[in-house]
C-alpha cells in the first residue's frame, strides 16, 4: 500500500470529541490495549494530527500522527497500527516470523509467501482468514510489517505452507515509515527460545542439498540489519525464502565441490527476478571495486548506474531494475546503504548522489571480478560514449497547487491551500463544480455562467462588471493560470519528486571571449539528472575542443559547462537524439550557426 510514494491532501489537528471518538475506535479495534496504553497512544493534551492522503493506486487513507510519527492509518473504515506503534506494543497483533532478507522484498511491495514463514516449535499463532497480523524477523520480536492473513492457520498447514500467506499493507522502510522519524526497529528478544530456525534449516538442507541455515539466523542485536550477513549468506537466505514457484520447480542445489555445469544448471533454476537481483548485486560490487574511485565522489546515482554498473554487465545480459525485486534503483541503493556499504544523500533537490563508500566493507573486499573482465577493463573504460547513451530522460509532469485566492473554488471538492493536483484533476473539479452549481448556460452549452466565486477567483477587477459568461476552454485556462505552478520529476529508478514552479530548461548560450573567440555555455543539466562533467567529457571527445566546468552564476550548488566554439549543433544532437530529451526543455537551440557561414 505504501511501497510507492503517496500524495498528501490535507493536514489538521485532532481536538476534543474527535480525539475521544478515535480513542473509542482504537479500543474497539484492539481490545488487548489497557486503559493506560490507550491514554499513552491517544493522549489528551499532546499534539495529535490527522493527515488525509491518497496512495499511488488512488486509495483514500487517513493517517494519525503523534510525536511526529504515524501511529495508525485507516483505510475503508478499518484501523491499522503502524510499525512505530507495534514497536511500543509488540504483542498487539498475532505475529509470524520470517527471514531478514525477506524484508526488502516486502518493503518493495511484495506479499509474504508461506515458504518464507518460519514455523516455530510451539506452532503458528491461530488466526482466521482476514485477521490482522504482524510480521517479525527471526531473532527479534519487534514487528517490521503489518498484513492481513489470506487464509486461516489450519488452511496454511493443510496447504503445506505453500501459497500467499499475508497481504502486506505496511512495512518498515516503506513510504509511510519514511513519513516518520525513520528510526530502526528496537531489539526485542523472543518470549521463548525458538528452535524452529534450526529445524527449518535442517529440513531445507535435506530438501535443497545446501549448507545449514544457521548463518542466516542473526544474533538478536542484528535483527533488522542484513549487513551482518555475507554476500553468500544473503543469497542463501534469499534463495530459500523466495517465491513459491522457486520451491516447486528448483532442483537440488549443488554442493560446494559441484562442477561448473551443475552450478550453471542451479543458477538457471532461479526465477528471472532472482537472477536479475543477483545481476544487480554483481554489477554493483564490480563497479565499486573496479570503476569508482574516491576522487569520483560525490557521484550522481544515475551516473553510477549508467556509466559504471552498466559497463560491468556481462555480455549477453542487460540490467533492468523493473525486472528485479527492488523495482526502483533508489530502493536498491537504500538496501545497500542499510548494509553500510555506501551513503546516499540528496545534494540537489530531487537529485541523489553517492557521497561515501566503505571500500573496506567485507562484501566489497570479498567480491571476485568475473572472468573475462580483467583483460577487458581498459576497453570498457575507453567506451565512454557507449556508456553515456544509457542515460534515461526523466519523466516530467506539470502539477498545480491550490493558492489562497483559489480556495473558495476548490474547497467544495475537499481541497485546501497547498493541495497538489494534476491538470486532469483540476479539469474534473471545475467541471463538477460548474455542473453541481448549475452554471452551464441553458441556451448555449459552450458557455458557463460566472457566479460570485468564479468572479472573485478568475476575473480581474476591471472585468468583473463586463464578463458574465466564459467559454469552457477559457474557464479552464484562467483557472490553471491562477494556480501555483509545480512539477513532478521522476528519474530512472527513483521515486517521483515534486518541486515548486515550472522546471527550468537546459539553457544554451553563446558568449564572446577575448580575441573575438566564441564559447558555448550550458546550464541546468543537473535538473535533468545529467552529470555536467560527463557531458563535458563527451563533448570534448566529439568536437575535439576544450571543455571546462565552472560554478553557475546566481545558481547555488550548480555548475555550467563551457566549451570552445559554437557547438550547438553537437549539443542538439546529443540532447535530442542520444539523451532523448524533449525539445521544449532545451532553450537556445536557435543560436546554432547557419549553414554556409563561418562559425
């Protein structure tokens, strides 16, 4: 439900009677809470806010906030606790355990399959289909996910622990968790010693012909951080706890001394998603070990993917984040950051960069470069032009914010100042407003009568006595002009980012220097996820002219590319054809030298 970004529609505080009603609803939904716990969860005097949001699927969700953390969310009139609440009251819901590597899949939007559920020696909790449950990681009682059981305990056991067990609604590391203080789960020791891990590991060992899973069972203090597991351990856990099809179709895994052919067959038995996950891991560590230097930092995440990881991809294979379990490159990097391999920061708004790498990390040191790459490294490095072409142009969508002046027109549809809308949403709201207030002209359906609210919101003072009707298209265009301009940018492999104003175009200008020499200056490349240094290097190679990087005047934290001569023809070809950027986002292409004239 929260694996992808959501949109906030309204934010307000909860007062008196509403607070008492909420406390009563919580008591009814979770009867195991004592009066003291209820008073602690829904306090009388402390600030308590309610936020109305829409998920990426359009679901209307109410989120209740306390101490800056979401504590409850309500969907379709059903209350659910967040992981922040479950960390305080870990026994609020019946809990089922899974392996640490499964968390990343759940946070990416996957449901919990029964092969990934650890069956304790004391048996599974008794639940019915539709029961709200918590998911914990083996060795720690602190829940990391909230879901609904898709079958009863008896049905789970009768099915041989195969099939989908829980529809996951919310997890640690998802966007609802990110809306809080982003704290990590506490370490809560299990109430009883759980020997199921060893039993399950032994059973899996017999079934799969693998090593025991004892290495996959972290100590309690390592419950939520799979960084303590080696690459091999994580892959072992992921293989054993993958989707149901993997358990049904996989042949016995090879032992450590198995032949190369047997290992290849075992590798081919993995699901396409698992193979893509493994390929991303291989290219990631290969790039860090052989391609990236400390002097390259900070490094744009898009450049790291396009220029470094892609060049480490074996022949005949292609990296595709959409076919992995991560779905977004930002999620993949978040997992690596969670393992303390690197650190990612947003140096420019909406543009993430790798700012630190721990090259002493055991996983980097243990990574062995695949055969065939050592001799080809120089050739790979020389093909910078090929690597540049893997850039993906961002998706840019214009949005609109409700301004103070436009509140009367939009409050009828439940929107307040600052609400963010797309152009189609604005159009639908205006059409519904006109129809619900019977403002369509009876004699001419193409005209809309201007009432007092439309008059105040859309007309200038000099027009208010003269205009009584507006055409539909003029009504909508006036409305869009008076809303606050915003835009949403989605970079390849990253979550959408909403920024104020209209996006600035890539600005290309020609300047004259001493001795009547001309130079081409390019600004605002960073806004489109382009690395100015990479663009400068590529241009320099193509036109055989000097290219430099310098701070952009009047633009904090931005640089400009300066290259000798009028190079707009080459720039246009690179930006429009190679990088596939829309022409409307490039300014200055008309300054290219005319054919037949000297540059």
